C-alpha cells in the first residue's frame, strides 16, 4: 500500500460502504485520501441503487486526523483539499449528500474524524472509542464543521469545553453530548452500523430522503423554512408507487418492498 493511504468503496446491495484504509498510520488523512473520500461520497450520491452510505475504517482506530506534515504545506498555500465539483464529506457546501450516511467509529477519532462523523446522520461507536478536537494544540482552528455542529448538538458550554482545550473525551461523553447515537462492545461498531444502515435501506427511499432533507432544512434555515416545504413534498410522495406499496403492505401486514419510484 502507498504511504498516501487509500479510500475504497463497495456497493453491496442497497448499502454503499466506504472504508478509510491507512491503518499503519492510524488512518491519518493525506491530501490524496481527502480527495478520495470526496470522490467516494460523490460516487455514492450518484449511485441510484445505493440508498444508505456506511463509513468505517480499517485497523484499531477510526482516524488520527490530519497527517499534518503532509497537509500543512497545502494549508499554508490556502489550497482547497477537495475540488468544488465533488461532494463535500463535511457537508459545508454544495454539492452535499442527499442520502443517509451511517458511521462506525472505533479506537481514536481525532479532528477531521469527529467532523466527518458530525456531518453524517447516525454514528455508532465502540464503548472504548476516544475523541479529541485537538487543533488548538497545533495552532489551528477546527475547519470541517466542528465549531458549528458541536455547539449545535451539545450547546455552547459543552462544545467550548472540548473545542477550546483539545482535551480527550470518552465514548460515553460523546453519547451524552449527542455526537454519537449508540455505543457497542469493542469490535462491534461496524456490525451494528451495518444493521442500522440496512434498517434504513428497507424503508421507502423517497420518503427517507425527503425526511432527511426537511430535517436538515429546519436545522439550517429554521422551522418556518421546513414547514413551508412539507405540503408540496408530501403531495409528491403521495403520488409515488412507494406510497401505493406502503398501503398494500399495511393492509397485508407485511414489510414494504419499496423501489424508490
């Protein structure tokens, strides 16, 4: 394997798995990996058969964050790590994912690892996982969304406690703060994340995407913006084949077999 690491993906049924693969360096991100992650997200978004993404990492750790010696020269030049034509894994600009992303976290999860998981929709972490937003200890500011989403999820003081110190916090604290949704025993995060992804993928995909986007709109532009969209979106969903299948499944007391049409 190249020292630059790699990101590889597998389309497995309705689940699009993306793997961070540089375990000998604690999955520290190089410029190559940043672009490759964006390319994988872009491929997932464009894949009509893939309903849910699942991000996980090889080895003992999710990621040690940025490989700073490799990243610093690019950052000093003010260059973008991800081309604007690709989906942004941090969800800070368009294009963005419009389908759900589930993340499995184990071991150390530093800096951009926290930011990627906060940009996702559901995070499953092992109970031994450890987290730190350590940028302030390196002369940097978290720039992948942590300054926004940590406060959004946990409240101002709870976010500042970790953003301004770079201290380590444990998995149970991440769960308490809402950064993580479930904890698993060691070695089980990916398995449980896959189960959650499959559960989402079994639902009506048009309805899942509409629910995700309406909730996102409420968070980013306020309840009024989301409310203004509800009627039109629901009318469109009511005309779908999936709605008809949902009614049949209800009458026949069975799970729906949804096609996304």
